C-alpha cells in the first residue's frame, strides 16, 4: 500500500492485515512510503517500508520483492498501485493478484486532472489482469462493470469493518446549540462548499461546525466561510488520533460528498451514536445510512437545507439505536471472515 498516513484505506487495510488468522496466513505488509509518516500500529506484523514518495520510484524494489519472495497472493489497494500490480501479474503467472478499489472511479475522474480516456483504457486492461477486485460497495462494483467493462465474476463486494465498537455517550435532553461535524480530506469531491451554503441559511437556532482534516481546498473553504459570515461558528482541526471521541461530542455528522468509496467516517459516526445527514452520492453511503434510523439521505441542496432548518423538530434519534444500525452489519469479525474466505478460495 502507498503509506500508513491518516486515511480510511490505510487504517482499514493495516487492521485487516493484522487480524488475519496467523495459523492460516503469513502476512507481510509492504509500504511504499516512509516509516516516519506512520500513524497506525501494525503490531508484530512483518512490515517493510520502501521509503519512497512516489509509485514510479517504487516499481523496481516492488518487482524485486515479488520476484524474490514469490508469494501466493499479492493484495494491493488504491487505484494507481492496483494498476501497477495488474502489469506485474503479466510476469508472475502463478501468483494471484487481488486489488482493492477505493472509489467509484467514473465519478472521481470528474475531480482529477488525469485524462479520463487514458485512465479508462488503462483500468480496463490492467484491472482485467487482476485475479479478483474487492469493491467496497455495490455502486463501486456496478461502476467497474458498466464503465470499465470488467467481468462480474472477478468482482467481490466486501464492506469496510468497524475496527472498534465504542461505548455510547448519552446526549443531553435539551441543548441551546446543535453541534455539527465533518471528518475528511479538504478536497473538491467532499462537497464542503455546499455544506457551508446550507449552514449559512440556518437562522432559527445556534450551532457550531467542526471540520477535521486537511487538504488542497482548505483556503477555498475558509474563504467561503468568511464570505458567509460563519467565522465564529466553524472551527478546524487538522488531525486528531481521537476520532471517535471527537464524534461523540457532536450531534450530527454532515457529509457533502459528490462521490464516496465507502465512507469510514460516516460508519464511525453511527457507531458512537451520532446520526448523519448525507447527500445520496454514488458509493457506499446508502449502504450505511437508512432514513430516520441513523440519519437522513438528501438528494440535493434544497433538501439538505430543509433538513438543517427543521433538525430540532425532527431529531428523534436515540444514540443506542443509531449505533445498533451498524454494529452488527459491519462487525469486524464478519468482515475479516469474508477476506479470509476470499484469500483461501481465490
């Protein structure tokens, strides 16, 4: 995988790798990046850092490792690494290559500078060389079939797990202000600007909004906040290792994303009993959020604003019920078992 910096894919894959049964699987984690950047504990698992900052400079050492060690299975994540493994598979016919896709690529292409025609052609060919592709959501699976022409038989859907089930904090009965929060990279596809537009229309109650994350749109987001006169209501946290504790302090999680792979922060928010207001974007959000049970899915900015304005009237959520809606379905033991079954039968 590219690195073990703070991020959903990094946390999930390092967790899964560490939890696979040791009596069946011998796991070695290869990280392209730097050990100094690591924020996730890999425990006693054999972890090798290539100390590279780009995939292109990692190609030769990666090829050498695979050539020397001849593993039964190579499991990769993040699209550019998956593409490289698709190419490698041509040279290692006896090795099974499994890629884990992290986004609905046809939608994400709208937010990148990469030539989508080139990417589509590369993905069609090189992903087609992989033995299996793990999709985090049904939308992602359908995207791989319809947009890239990949074989349905090579695709398997495995959701992300809840890596920790926290204790639920009871909410106070009456609050003078509503506390909103979003956790995620500050980038265009995350839709922060439309969240801010919605918040700017709240006139009937006091609120605060916490944004946890960093990214290329930070200055644009802060300018938008100033233009809307929300400076005193919105605060930023660039990074926290106490994500669940931060989520517990808030009343609602807001997701403005135009596209998602499988939103770990949304899953974690529900796990602590904090309901979610999210746009019904392509990806795994709709597999987590059920209207009226653990939050609201909205179709457009108008619906988002309506929910925000009425939130004090329609907030009948019980934290225990919100948490229960995800703890069984996304139980880590069940998800790990699905991965073990895939790795054993591929």
